[in-house]
């Protein structure tokens, strides 16, 4: 990028200079030599970039990356075109700077790709509608070069996450194993889907793999649309570092949500809910339990499932194994 000719010129000054440059260019336009025309247009190009970047004052943001985040912070949760970021950044490499803000500096900037991949994994569920309510756009129609700042605060563990993700990316192993390893290092923390996508090396099936950890393998990986309506859309959250008993796995998400809703998101034994979480109380999350064990042909349907807190769930299983002995 060319250096600005004056320190912090006003947008109006830059605009009139640009008009003057374009006026001069009229003479060149009629000359036959192509290269002369191209070279004559260069100052206007630089001036236009300066004009774009001058729209956010120097005191608010002094470099391209700061201008991009300053712009996004003005319009949180709205869909922003990449071209807008190109204008305010005033640089050609705006997409790379935006990616750095996302993965390296821990800003919750989502790309259209991530929203679309999350929605495509659950097209018939509530997720596409939830995303639409959040950002005012249909996630299945959002473009890859559109961006949304989902929350106005920075992840304080950004540097730690960045290092951890990059070391996991280098490991051999499946996308699912990497996602699980990352979530297990971040139990009880809200993890943006954007990070899981980056961790998966941009493999498109990351959303499905994250879901399978819950539905197939019984890890308490929860999202807004799978039993934790209090979470923001697009967040993944490992409630505890443990897998449910094999007989309580393979519950489809729609059945899970149906049972939790029926039981009022409360343990049917003690009435505990997420709202009651307190340090020192061993009750930390809710699980689903099969009344008639799945292994004994108990169905994966709502009428064979109940909601229990982790303490009562453990107790029920202890009693069950005692009876078996
Ligand atoms: Zn309980
Ligand atoms: Zn159980």
C-alpha cells in the first residue's frame, strides 16, 4: 500500500483530490498507448484506497486490521460483505487480516462458510431459523465472503487457543478426534464453531463430526439447538469430560430436545436445572437416561427417556449394576 501523502487527511480532501486525478486522466484516456493509460490511473487507485481507509479516523484505528475490527464492532450480528471490509481496510490483503482477527486474536467473526456448514448439517432442525433470527439472513443463502461479528468481546484465551489448535492441526488422526481433543482441553468453555472449522483444516464435515460426538459417542457436546437453548447460536460446549454410559448413547437430537422440553430442562428426581449451578454442587449438567435399557431393547424414543442430573444419573446406574450382581 502506498503511504498517504499527508498525515491523516480528511475524507473530503481526499475526495476532491481523487476527482482532480480522474479529471486529469480524461486526457490520457484518449491516447493510444495502453501502458501510458494504466500508469496514469495508478495515483487515482491509491487515492481511492486512502479515501476508503480515511472513513474510520486515525485516532480510532491506526492500521488496516484495527479498521476492520472497528468497522465490525459498529455493526455486531449483522451480515457484512467482504467488499465493505476491503473499502475500510484500504489494503488488498483484507481477507487475510480478517482471518487473523478471527483465529489469532479471538474475535468472534463468523464467515458465511461456517454458518452454511452448520445449517447444512441440520437443515430440518431449528438451527437455520435460529441463525436467521440472530443475523437476519438465511444461512443457506449466505455467501462465503460475508462476515458476521457474533459478539463484541474478544476471547481472553485467544493466544492459548491459537497455539493449541495449531498443534492439534499438525497431529495425525481424524477430524472427529481433533475436535474431541480440543473440546476436552476446554471443558465448560464456549467454543465458536469457527474455531472447530479451522481445527478441521476447513474440512466441510466438521459440524457433522461435532454432532456425532454427542449423538453417537455420548460426549456432552451441547449447542443451542441440541438441549442448551441458553447458549448463543454457533457455540459448542463440552459440559463435562466424560462419556455417557453406552446404553444411553445414540439418541437423535430431535428426541433429546423433545425429552428435555417435556421435563422442563430439570432432573426428574431432584428438580435441578442449569440455572441452579453453583460451585461445590456436584450437579453440573443434565443427561438423558433410558427407562428400559437400550441394550435390553429399550427404544430411543421420548416415552422411554427421562432427564436426570449427573448425580442422579450416576446413582441410577449404580443401583442398576448392583441389581445385576
Ligand atoms: Zn437430580
Ligand atoms: Zn442412563
